[in-house]
C-alpha cells in the first residue's frame, strides 16, 4: 500500500465545480482513483504507488509518501549518470511530469529513461504510453528551441542498488522520515478495510484557494530556461503539441465580462484590474488546466491553434478583451456598460423586481 494525499485548495476541481479534469482518474492503472463530491478520492488498498497521478496533475495537487518530483529534480542535478529508473530513483517513469523532464534535459548533459523493466511490468499497458508521450513532447520542444540535447530511452534494466537490510533501513530514519513513516502507518491502518480516502473542504482550504500561485514545476522551468539563453530562432508550434501551457483567444462579442475566468484561474494567468475593465492573459503562467473554458458559459474563451515559443524566453502579457466600464448611479459599483442601463446588473434587477411587484415598468 502506498499513501497518496491531495491538497484540495489547489486541485482544479475545487476551484470550479464545472472543471472537467479527470487526469488522475484516467491515468491510474489500478482504478484506485475516483471522483467523490467533485474531488479525487483514493482506494489505498488498490493504490500501488506508481505516482502516475502525480505526473499528470496540472497543478501538483497530488503527492505520495514515497516520491517527490522536486527532490528527484535536485538529486538528478548531482547524478552524473543522468539515469532515471523505477529501480533507482522513481516509483515509475510516468510520475515525472513533462516540465520537470524538460527542465532536467535543458540543464543536464544527458537524461536517460531506463525502460528496461516496462516489458515485464503489469502497469505498463496503462502507463507506458504516457511515458512515451512525455519523452516525445520533451524532445520535440528541445528541437524546437534549437537544442541538441535529447531525452534518451534505453533498455538498461538496472538493478535496485538500495541497501534493503535493516541497517540500511534504520540509517534512513531521520526525524522527518520517522514522522512520514508514522503518518503512512496510521493511514494504512485507517484504510486497510478498503474504505475510500476522500477529502472534505473547510475554511482553510477556501482561503488558500484564493491565493494565486505557480506550481513548482513551472518555477523550475523558468529557472532552466533562463540558464540556457534565448535561441537564434523561435518557432511557432501547434497548440496541441504542448501539454502544459497555451495561448488563448477571446470572442469579445460573446464575453459578458462575468469575471469568472480570471477569478478562478489558479495561477493568475488570466487577470484584470479593480474595475474589471479588461482581461489579460500571460501564456507562460497558464498550466492548461482548462477550467476557464469549462466555466465560461457563452464559450467566449478558446484555445489558440498555435503557440509561439517566444513566450518561453520573452513572456508577454496579451489583452484578450477590453470593456466600457461605468459607475452605477445607484450603488456606485463599476459595471460593464452596453449602452443601455445606467445601473449595474444587481441594482437594475432589484429595481425591476420591485417595480414589477408594484405593477410598474422597470427603469432604463
């Protein structure tokens, strides 16, 4: 049994009840993940700790007790071999997100995926395609920025070099690991009867949800791109060829300026000012979680069919939409003026309902 945890405040399914993200459910090779009350829930008896769900989570809301992609990233910087293997330093290669892999490839002399154990792994039918997809995307992006580096896949079939005797086990039990081991044991006991581990939302989660923040994988990618410098030529690629960010298009005729898209954006890629007089978009802050699209009722916001890799090196905020903003003559609140009512939507509706009760027409 492996212990998997969710930080609900950064799960895109909490940010919007309209969110369609089911990445963790779709990738799980043992069907240990399900959606309960609009959030991922886990059957810990079925979970094998592959961390595939960690690798595909757009906002890094998931973590397991036996794997940290951040720790792996920094450990790899000191590993001259550059080998990543399920028998050496990761539960499964599918647990390494494209951005971490891309950042490693940009910085290190070589990165090698050992796929030698995939042929005999019972999880491979579900996870190997994701591993191959990640490597293909990273190598495509490396080529697109004129880098000669590539992530290699080799059938090394290396053996586990960890000392698994009691002396080796005890040497790893520092205070932090003891705490983790105890928590894992407590969870294992609690869910050993096959109960589903689900999560409830409290005020703390709601408060955290309001904070805009970038996942660690994007911060590390920022740093890696700064280290390599801007290439001579920057290509425009197909939007579907990049999985972790996007460009967006806004149909201003459809947009009602309801403000939902930038209010729910977990990273602040979509933003506005205190008057809500525009909608701006920063492509390199986008994690392509799709919740802005899922939430937009008039379908005013869409994905651009292309992505300019210039955004990797010269991020530019683009204005998707601008609005004519007026001050409500009743309550003083700012609202989007369409040339009709001089009152905000709330005041206009309140007045209309009141006058309707009195048998009179609403004001304009």
